[in-house]
């Protein structure tokens, strides 16, 4: 089974994953809230995905996640090299600079 580890204390992250889980309840992806893990630190800097035998981090996880959920055209478009670089930078800014400043969800 494919796995995605996300920061469930982050309002934006939790909202996005909750939406995807509701929209695709029969997907082959298991979502893990990092606050429930014994050691969440390795997963705390960015969204992590394990798809088949490969591990992905950050925006690469989002591209693969979208593809696995059936958003193939969108995943191809945002995976185009120039766009991927742009969105990867935006993701990094969000994950490293904005997300820590957002109010945290109670879990």
C-alpha cells in the first residue's frame, strides 16, 4: 500500500488531506498523521510519500499523490520542469517559512 505522512497539526495540510480522503475514500493510499507516530521528527519538515518502493519528499510527493488519485493531467502539467521548479520553490517557502507561523490544530 502507498503511504503519505503529513503534518496533521498544520491547518492547511490537514484540510488538503481531509479533502482528498473524502473525495477518494477507496484510494490505495494510507495517510498517516505525524502527531500519532512514535517519532514524528523525520516527517516534520515536509510531506513524505512512499509509493511502491520509492520515497518522495515535498512537492514530489504532491505530484505522485495527485497522479495516484487520478489527477493525471494536473500531475503532468505541474511536473513540467519549469513549472515544477516554480511550485517546488513555493512549496519550500510554505513548508519552511509559512507553516511554522500558522496556528496549530489541536489533535
